């Protein structure tokens, strides 16, 4: 992930997002990880953008939705280190 201040001017970019990362490495055999994150956020009416890499996932939420996203994920039983 690149901090917004590092994106050159003139480059088309969506700004105002926060990235929440799954901390532990994930194996390809683990299923439902994204669903367990996306479901509570959808029920809280929070739009997300998912970035998946080889060994982990990131959930991007708008700055204005960060507090609600954290509350929704905690209520769903996710442990968050912020």
C-alpha cells in the first residue's frame, strides 16, 4: 500500500481510504476469510474494496467509515489491533 502523499500529482487515484490487513499469513486452502470480513461490513452498509495477495488480504474502507467498520468487525468477533 502506498501513502496518499506519495502518489504523484496528475495520477488518477481514489483517495481517502484506510487499509485493514489480515495479520497472519493465509494459505490458499483457507476459505471464507473475505466473506467473514465483507459480511459484517455489508450489513453495516459500509462499502469496501478488497485487495488479495499471495498470503494475506486487505480491506479498504473510506476514511469516514473507519469507525463504523471497526465496530462492525469487532461485533462480528474479529480481533483488531489498531
